[in-house]
């Protein structure tokens, strides 16, 4: 089997990669982890794209996607980057180890997703402008241009800082949801969806919510709450295939009444770095088997605590 793995910020094609050092470090770490894990998969030959110039990216990308049996695309959702490159795979006649184009579009739009969840009864932060608020991109990734604000003056300053930092897209606000930031990753394919151990997200405490890494697994009572809410959140979106992650906040209430779904990442997430260490099996092989319908290796998770940094 020929597998093409593409990571946007590690490919060389990103014009603004140097302005996104945290995302670039996470992308590089995910790419190398995948290359290492897929190298241990029998019968799988992997190609990737490195050192390509932006003007030559599409041709180089499409030739590899056309030659491969499957393509796995890792890219941020902003500026339509993930959707565009996923579309390139389809146009080249390839097959995605990932979400469908409609699912990418539905989850990349954070405002649309919040409204959808609210309409479906999935708890999520309100869009009502009641402070404190989180100001963030409507189409974003990696906590870029994200701010916790407590009043109108801070909101105006946050908008100014976002644009000063180079953000040119639309911003939105949601009420701040206090609690423990966690994520639940899923493997989906063949009409089935499997949740993986929930992970705590370690975020910066400067009001910017920068992702620093994670810790897993969660205690059982928290893991059950996270999995239950993540399942409800994921059920609202058709076409989530391959690996995707649901970000949540677990509130202080033990019954989960203060928990909230935050967003869905329709692609490989940085939690892969910790989960592959907890797994007593090849997580990459399991991802591929889930999508292709191949025989699934047995699952066994370790019991130790894994702490990992965003850069791997």
C-alpha cells in the first residue's frame, strides 16, 4: 500500500510558517511520529512532501496523492488550508484518511458549529456577549489570535492585537467556560467510531490559551464525562472519518452539568504524540485499518501517566 502523508507547515509550502512557530513545531512533531509509526506497518510504503516552494506545491502534492492508495492530510483549518488540500486529494483521484469535505467545512466554521450544537442540545459556550468572553477566530486553529477578555475595552484591545499579530480573518466571541480543558480523539471508518483515552490539555495561563501539551489518561470519572460529551458533539457532524478530536471543558460540577463542547478538529491532533506512547499497539496501523477496513490489531493501553509537550 502506498500512503502519502502531508503536513502543511513542515512541507515548506507555507508562506507564513515562521510567523506560526508553535503550529510549526506541533506539525513537525506529528509528522515525524507518523513517519516512524507507519514505517513499522507491514506492506505500507510512505511518501511525504518536504522543501517544496509554494508555487510548486499543488503539482507536487497532486502527483503524490494520485500515486498513493491513501493520503493523510494535516493542515490548519484557517484560510481554508485543510479543506483546499483535502480537495486536491479528491480531485487527483486519491482517497482521504480523514474527514469528508463537508465535515471539514462544518467544523472549521466555529460559529456555525456553536449554533449547530446549541440547536441540538449539546452544551457549548453561549454566543451571548456576556463577560467574561473568549475572542477567537471564526476559522482558526492552535489558539491563534485567541484572548480572554473581561470588558469592552479589553475586547477592543484584543481585536487590535489580533490584527497586529497578522490575523486578517473574522473574529467571534463566546462566553468563557471555566474548568479543565480536555480532548477526546476518535478513530472513525466503516460506519464505526472508536474513542481513545481522554487527555488533559495544558494551556497557558496568560489569557491566550496557548497549547503547551497534554497529560493522559484522565481519572476514570472525568474520562467518562469527557467521552460522553465528545460522543454527543461528534454525532452532530456527518463525515468525520479517520482521526479527529473534540475539545471540551469539564466544569466543577461532578454531574457534568458545567461541561461544554468547544470545537472539533477534523484532522490528526497533537494528542497523537501522547496516545502513541500510552498505546501497547501501533496506533498508526490501527488508524489505517479503521479507514481501509483491514484487520484491526488488538488494542491494549498502558496504565502509566504520560505527559507530553506540544513540540513532541
